[in-house]
C-alpha cells in the first residue's frame, strides 16, 4: 500500500489520483491483499465506499479461510481501520505481530503515533511502551522504514528515549536497507551527523570524514559539517553555512544567523541574520525557534515573550532542548495562553516518563507554576516527592516548598 499520508479514514490515499473502478470477486487471499493496494480516491464517496466494502468482504473471507497468515491479518486490520474500526484493527495487528510479522509490528507503532498521542487523559489503543516495543521488533525483523525511523527517534526523542549510540547503530543498519523514497546517501549523511556530535572522539573523526565527502555536493552535509567544525574552525564553518543556505536553507540558517549576530568566523551582520530568519525558510521549525530566541533576548528587536513561546513551540517535536525551553517559559510566564495546551503537557509527561534529562523537573515546575493552563499543585508535588525518592538533583528543594505551603 502506498504511504502518502494518514487521513481521517485511517488509510493511505491520494485524493487527487484516479478513482478505483475495478470489479473484483473477493474470494481469495489475493483479493484481500490486492484490493488495499494502490491509490485511493476519497473525492468520490460512492466509489470509495464500494472499494472499501469489497476489501472488507474479501479480507473477512480470507481470514476465515486462512487465519494463520499474518499478511491477511494485516490487510484485514488495515481494512477495518479504514472503516473506522480502530480497536478491531489493533486486535488483528497484535495477532499478526505475535507471529513476528514486521509490518504488523510497525502498524502498532503507527497507530500510536497517529491516534494515541496528545492527550494524557486518554486511554490509548496502543500505549507508548507497546509502540516502542513494536517499532523495535519491526526494526529487528528488518522492516526498512522502522529501522530508519527508530534511528531518527533515538536521536531526537519522542516515543523512545534518546540514545546517541543506538541512533548510530540503527542508522548503519538502515543504510543497508533504505526505505522507499529514502536513499542510502540520505541516511549516510544523517549518520555522519550522528557520529560527528557523538561524545566519542573516534566517532567524531569518522562522522566528519563522511560529511567531508558529501559536503562537496550536498547542503545538508555542509550544514552538519559546519556544526561539527564551528568551535574549532569558525571561519570554515561559516563558509560552509554560506554555501548551504543556497540549497538547504532550513538546515543552515539557524546556525548561520547566530554566527552572523555574534561575529563568529567573520564580521557581524545582524541585519542579514534577521533577513535570513524572516526569509524563504521562515516556515522551518528550527528557523522559527531561532527567531523566537531573538524575541526572547530582546536586543535586536523588542522583547516579546508571547511571540517567543509561539515560535519556539514549533520546534518542540524535533528538539528536546526546545521542549525544555518552552516549558520553562510557560512556567515563568503564567499569563501566556497557548493553543492546544494538551499537546505540550503530553510531550512533557512523555519526556519525563522516558527519563530525558531535565524533563521531570521542568514538568514539576510547570505544574507548580501559576499558569491557568498547566497549574496542578497536587500533581506537581506528587511528582516532586517521586523525584526526590529517586534522588533527582533539585527535587528536594521543590518537595520542601510543597510541604511548606
């Protein structure tokens, strides 16, 4: 089935592609497996429902004829999901996953990612821990996309705890079997980035070697190499970023603008830095966050904490550091209101439960703040007691404050 994005129907489809006009007798495993393939047209409700009904009937019959084939269970689960029957779909995915089907394990992770995130008060169909286990299992079974997304998540966080060494390991494995629409070079450049920012000197050397090779032709590699060289060779780092702005502005602009403002590796040029941050890459989350930090700083423009919060929030899905900064700003500025606060609370809670550095204390402070959207003194004090029992640095002071009041 072509993955062109999850939609409300719970399947992968393309609204602008031709509608399905085949007629098929759903009487075999092949019908169940084939009817879900290819583009789906959701602009024609009648055609969509006709095809979906044929798919459901064929898979129901196929499961009855061969309940042991995990491929049939996965197809049946996808059909059920497309029909809005998510709990029934998850049951089928679990049954197939139990038989070591890589695709079924991936689908359990996908269900969690697409339907079960964003509300700490919602009971998920697929809990986070199960989603992580399933993604790891799919990767271990050689599922190409699972290997790659696991590497990415291990680097940036979300669903799994960040682990630089594991990110490197899975990026190396993904290179041997790249997922569709991702090249080996795409993965190797990211691997070079992972290696170059590793705490291990031998990894740094290897990563820089990879990035040097790709920096001759790729702006993303130029940007990653510049980050690796910035402290030791700021002049070259700035030159690399200048080149990368032309082809990969989203990658290059945050660091390049910062160097221009600080006069690193060349003359100061704050005017150009602001122009870049407000230019063609202004919709990139990292670029928005960089601009938000200038609003927070208040030296190049009037200080505007509310605007800083709005801009930095866009980067929290990609950056643990941005998540922590956002939580600190919201705790310190209780009058600021944001849209969809439940999403921020969900991400903060997940990061704390995963044990990400600083996440638990940041969540405690947010709950103990006077924010009308996040204040939860009882919950914050309970977390502080738990953190203190775990000997988390700084937790004892928060516990004392709770007991004193």
